[in-house]
C-alpha cells in the first residue's frame, strides 16, 4: 500500500497529496468480537476522530507519499 501511494504521489498535480494513513487501533464491534473487554483500552471512533481530524487537517503536499499513523497523540 505504501509503495502504491508513493507512486501515486509522484503523479499528482501540485498542491495535492496522497498519504497512506494507518488509523491505529479503534474500538469497533469487530475489535470487541476479537478482544472482548480488552477492546475498551482503545478509543471509540468518536474519540479517535476528535484527535485525528485536527491532525488530518494539518496534512499538506509536504506529507506527499509519507506513511503516517494516527495514534493517541497526533504527531507533527
């Protein structure tokens, strides 16, 4: 996935970016079916979005092709 995204990033017009984004672990029904009560250690989608959206909005063409991960504390 990272290699394909890096190739795509090279073909994009100026001002656009393609970023292979790993969202990290999110507490979903599927995770709960696998981990049971241990899934509670991970954020639910609404909590994740509150952390991730400001991080995602900071992405720009300088991030083009970089593999990034959204974790509990967004990195700059």
